[in-house]
C-alpha cells in the first residue's frame, strides 16, 4: 500500500473481530516500527503485548473499574482543558461515533455501555502497552512514543489490521499493575488495541473529518 493511502485510510477501529492476531505478526510489526525516529536515537519506548486469558482478565477488570466510577489516576496526566477549536473537533468525532451506533444524546445507558466497550478495548484480541522509564523527561519521551505508535499503526494498517490508541488502557494503572508485571520504575504511557477490524460495523465506517489547511498551516518566506 502506498504511504499516503495508508495514512489516509488508517482509522480508529471500535469494533474488532474475535480472530486472534498471530504472535509472529505482532512481533514483525514491532521490529519494523522500532525504526521510528526518536530524539538522539534514544528509543525510549518499552513494550508489552497482552493477549489470550491475560487480556481477557484485564478487559473485565478495567471495564468493571470504569463502570464502578473508580478514580482515574494515570501515570501521565490526561488533558483537562482544550482550546475551543480542539474541543469542537473532539465533540464532533464523539457525535459521529454515537450516531453510527444509533445512540442518541439523551440515552445515558447507551453512552455508558459504549464507554464500557472502550475500557474493554473494544474486545480486541491483543493490546500493546507502551512504557517509559520514570527518569525520562515526559514531554520529549511522549513525542517519541507518538512517533513509534504512529509507525506501528500504519504498518498494522498495511497488513489489513486495525488499531485503536486508547488512553482507556492506562486510565487505571493500579488495575494494570495488579494483573501485569509492570516494573516499579516504569510509567504507563499509552496502549493500543490490535486486531482484525469488523469491516461491516457502522462504527468503523462513518465519515471522518480533518481541519482545513488554513486552520493549521502558515507559510512564511
């Protein structure tokens, strides 16, 4: 697949098929993605892949924590405020997701169940967790994490796989650490669900939007 086609066709997958992803495929994706650029070639990312029974247990407990209203305590704080333009884009994609699922705004139970699915990793058969050493300066290291994750997701797209970068995978780090061997000196940066997308699901097919160039781009000579 041409690079620009892969970039434009990649999307957040919110409904996966139950078909497992072979371990060797994920390992190949990680090996190729490891060529992503990083500051001074530091390659600060450390990776854990969770699948099978371990992932099933994590998905159950992670969703249970969300449904119970557990306090969110991510290792790297989530943004609490956005400028108006960013907030509008965030709200618009939320509306598109819920509309594709036929969940009206007033359907509180439907919305809650959707968020439960998100914390269940949309039932993906594999989860990639990206860790960072606690001694690293978070701002620069997270730039590198983003470079790695984008590279990984594009490579997955080229293989016909779907991904979803999910803050929901690291929102409750106590749940992660209770079930998985996360070293004490590591931060949970972000996770990504991996699997074969359900191509027929409306939530995987709604029209996506991007800001017009004039909102994002300035040319200076």
